[in-house]
C-alpha cells in the first residue's frame, strides 16, 4: 500500500495557506518528501499538486495505486474525511501532525512534546463566523508520547484573540520591518546584536502554575504591528517605540528584537521545566514554527538539561510528513522505515553535453570538467574555496526542510571574514544575518562547547573561545554562537569527504554552508534551476554539479 501525506493549499473559507508539500510512504518506507515551492519556484507556496506529480514521476508511480491521502490545514476546524472515487482523504489535527513528525522521527521511546506556532486548527467543530482569530484555537499544545501513542496533556493561549508565542513573534517580525512571517529568523538574528545588559526579559506574559496569560487582552491578526506596540506599552517601553518609529534608531530596533527573543526563550524554558517534571520525562521534542528558533532551543537545552530534539521541517512544510506518519501508524500499527530524513527529494542526472546544451542559449561560456578522480575533484573545489571563491555545490537528491545540508549548498572558506560581504551581495542578506557551518563530527569539539551530532542544522552552539572564533570568523554570530550542521560520514559521504579534504589542506574541519538559492527564491531543485542561478550570479564562477566541475570562462 502507498500512503501519501499532503498539505492543503487553502481553507474551506478560501484563506490561502503556505508551505505545502508531499510525503510518500511505499513498501513500509518513507521514500519521498518535497515542498511545493521547489517545483513552482514560488517561495513558501501552498498546496501539493506539483510536488505530488514530481514525486510520482521520480518513483515511477501511478496515481491509481494510491488509495489513502492524509492531509491537514489550519485556521479552521479539522475537516471531515472524504471518500472520492475509491480514494480517501483523512484530515489530521494540525498540532498532532507537528507532534508526530517531531516524536516519530526522534530516537526517543518516550517524550514530552511542545508544539507552538502562530495557530493551527480551531477547537470548535463549526466556525461561528469567518474570522479564525475569533475562535478558540491551537497556538501551543503539550503532548506526552510513548511508543506509538501521542496524548495531549495541556494547552496554552487557546482563547479567542489571545496572543501566544507564535503570534507575539509574528507581530514583532512585522513591526521591525519584514512583511512576511517567514522572515522571523531575522528577528532572532537581530536580537543577538541587542542590549547585552538585558539579563532577563521585560515580561509580556504572566506565568503561574495553571496558565500563562498575555499582558494584552487581545490582538488584531490583521494589524500585527499594533500588537507589538501594545506589548511594548504593556511593559512601559514607550521610549523604545519613539526611538524606533520617530528617530529610526538601529539601537532601539535591536533592543526590541532582543526583548521579543528573550520572552520566547523565557516561556519555552518555563514550559519545558514544568512538563518534564510533571510527566517525569527528560526527553523533549519541539514542533511547529516556533521550534525553528535555534537560539531559544539552545537556551532550553542549557538551562533545563533536557535531551532535546527538533526535526527538519518543524514548521508547516513538515506537515506532509507528520500526516503520512499518522496515516501509516493508523493502518499498520507501527512506524515506517526512515533511513535518512534529510535527502528525500528528487534526484537529477547530468552530463557535459546536457550542461553545454542548457548554458549556450543562456549566453554563458564555460569549461566543463568530467571524469575527474574524486581526490582531484575535491582538491580543485577546495583550492577555489581557499582562493576566496564562492562555490555552488549540487549533488544527489534534494533536502527536506529549509536547510541546505550538503546537496543544494553554497560553500565558502570560513576563515575569510571579508567573503561574508560578497555572500550578502549575492544573497541580498542584511549584515546581521549569520551564516551557518557544516562541521565534521570528529572535529566539532575543537570549535564548539558541548558539541553533539546535529546533522539537520537545527541547533546552534557556543564557540569555545575568542581564539577559535578568530579562526572561523565567517560563521560566527555577534553573540559568539554558530548554527552548525555536525555530521558523520555515513550521513553524506561525498560532502563529508569534501570537508575532510578542506581540513587536510587548512587544518579547519568545517566550512561555511548556506542554501543554494537566489534572494527570495526557494532552494534550487533541478539541474535547470541550478544552472539558471549560476548564470545569473556574477559573484560566482564555480559550480560543482554532481560529478562535473564547471567554471565560467
């Protein structure tokens, strides 16, 4: 039997939804996961049809073979199941889907799961109107999971127009100048540059043993900037509002970001402490969009001493996987095989002739090297990196989730601080946004405190000391941290061997790794996507494409 997990693109009230995708389980194994945006080339695109067709084509499946679809949506009640021409569509609970992805892909047999986002399903069976914010709804759910059972044990911020963690952070994302919620990571990055004397947050939330209360009575979902102002006024910081809005103070902007970040960390830390004690379990899984905040996750790990797991695709782009896993467990009473959660998208072959045929019409003259010995291939690539070149690195099947993990990556020498400016021009990034690192697991303790296996780049680490930071300045953030992918060779052998070659040449066992995409674009999926980006980017001269090395002339 083939089971397919998908995301709805619109609600029944015709509200558009983002971050669509598809997951396919065949013959007891999760074999394909891809986001809709990778195929439509529209960032955070909703729905799943293009990803579904691409997956069927890649796996040589026929749609008639699929009898069971599992879906989810948000901002409305959970929909009733549909039976259409012998095919069933079952609608899963939004937060339960997040929880299933987090727990079922972890190595835990028992865990506390905290799911937090801007909002999931409404809790009423019918909508009383057309405005989801006026309904009791999911914003933060707590589950206790054991074996195959995931049981809801608590909820926060469920009242109509109550401002939860996700809504709070969404409000400040908009207030600080970014019109889309998917830019929330910029608030986290900016917060690191904020006032270091803020040793505790100005509290937006009143916490007691039974409930967490926001300090504002309600929020307007259509005016998130007003929500941010109301929260700042509630803690007596009208001075920051004036400095930011009237005087355009960058210092005030950074302090506002830091206050929002510290509030998120404070509440998450409190919830983890509370529920791990109450359920007598130190294993914790985070899910939902809030789980993507790696700075908050690091604080939770350090302050509570819990064992913490965050899956790739923790936001809504992972719902398709959570839905498929719930469907499989329902049918078979067990989990499917998941050999590698990272590289489950499409794979595309390439040849010298194909590359030439595609590039010539684009007016790009190149030299294409093929059939190089592996060692020579790695040496040529790392020589270019050491010479200050930006290298596009494309191989194998595409990654699941928002992070490039060595198959669709832009890679550079982390020792060269000035290259950050070049990358920021190429990617159109703000100066305060840090770049991540890919690090050999065998070398991680040379750079990071309390380093551990973290192949999905969902964690950040504190750098050992200033001397270490000075050796790899291109990947160090203002707060002396680094988001790092720490992995062993079996996770991605070819990428590992490349970094090993770089280490043998430089003594540094990590490289800078950022996603292979242009500004505002999804990560590239196909060979054509990659070559188009290569041609457009004047800052880039080198492309490692599967077993081909391509240099602009």
